[in-house]
């Protein structure tokens, strides 16, 4: 990997540009293994009601992905109003002893899980004022991405395709426009299906990719975690290297001089 | 008294505090966060937080989830 090529989010430095979710695994052991193999340093988690009356000794997610080893990124998955999202972030901050990096997502529609942009803007404003460091899930609209940056979000995370769809980068042009205009990290969040999708996102110049289903729903999640790690690294190196220009016709790669025929 | 705990009625002896509740639930040494009537109660203050009949209490923890597709 290129030397000193690190991802900086809210002043913290990370070596991995792959961020992973912790949902949809068959058990905590698979979560632990896939997370470890992915090389991710930031892991997103959901906040839910504790199961009252059930075995309180059942293993806890944060035993599998301990906060002293990973940066835990609580998300507001499942929130459909700005109020619920803000409430979830405040509970998460208490849960994680004051840790204030959060992933904000306010959803607008159950079928597409597209973000509700007006509610997202409203929640982002409240959270930034309340000293949260907000990484925000949004649509691939370059103007909204810029607005969220100007509001003080520490990273903007446009979707590449609907959450959990695995459709890949549907609008590379918009993602590129968002990146070109940004002064904060831009991470593709949602829509990646396989390693080449992750590489394409990175070749576009994204600072990172956040994914969950693409790894957890693979037939072999641990192996896919390894593939994603490599896809991210390959795409990043290709971006830094600068690809050759595309040409309409062939261009021989062996010299013509010295031909003996 | 009866409080509304995570959306369900829950019986608790009178004069209980938030600390008594988490002990009763076996969650005293677990990483949880608590809201009483929409107000977050810091873990360090559970012992000073009296509960009263009808209080709406939410106790949450972290679970696996990525983007909204976590279920």
C-alpha cells in the first residue's frame, strides 16, 4: 500500500478504508471473524431495546467487537424521524461512555430505504450543535452532500444503490461530483455487492466504503470480508496510481523495432 | 408500583431506584443505557434516580446492525 495513505475522520487516523456493519451474521463468532478478517477499524452497530427477562448472560455484541479494539460507530438504522435519530444518538453516547462519533441515517421509505433528506438535515443540525461528530448517510445528490458538509458533518456517505440491494455503483458520475467538491471524507455507504463494486468506488476517489450485507450475506462471509479488504486496497492504489487514458483503438504493447518476420 | 419498561408493564417494589431496576434485571454490570420519561440517566446516577408508578423506562444496548438492513 502507498506509504502514509491514511483515512482521517474527525481528527482520528485510520489505516483501513473499509468500514463494516455488524448485522445479519449467523452468530457472534462469525461477526467477530469476518470483522477481523476485513481489517476494518470502524464498525457500525445498532441500538435496540434490551431483551428484558431473557438470559442476561447471553454474549454481547461488544464482547465480539470490543470498543478498545475497534472504533464503534453507533447508527440510527431504523429511524424514520429526526427526533428518533437524535434520541438514538444520545442513548448511544451514554452507552459508549461519551464517545460521540455517530452514523446518522433518517429513512424516508421502507421499500427503498432511501434517506429522508429534510429530516436528515434537521437531525444533522441538532446533532452537530450537541457536539456529535456526525457521519451522515445521504442520497447521491451533490448539492445536499455539500450542504451536509457545510453544516459540520465530519463525513458524508452517499448511497451507491439501495441499502442491502448489492446493485453496485449506480451513478458513478454523481459520486465523482460529490468527491470533487468535498472537503470532508466521502464514503460510499450501501449498495456494494461484491469486491469489484468496492474497487470501483475507490477508483472513483472515495475515501472509504461502508458495507454490511455484501459481506454478511455472502455464502462465505469470512472469505468475502477478505475479498472486500483487497478490493478496497486495489481500488485505492489504482486511484492513487492514476489509470491510463482510454483509447478507441489498439496500441501494441510489444515494440515493433527488431521484428524478424 | 408498575412502570412501563421497554413498552411493557413491569412490577417493581415501591421506592426503587434505577440502580435497583438494573440489579433486578441482572443488567447491573452490562453495557446498557437508560432513559426515564425520555431523559437519559447517566450510569453513575442510577442510584440517585427514584422511579415512580407509571414511569416510562427504556433500556437499550448495542446489537449487530449496519445500515437499516439489520433484520
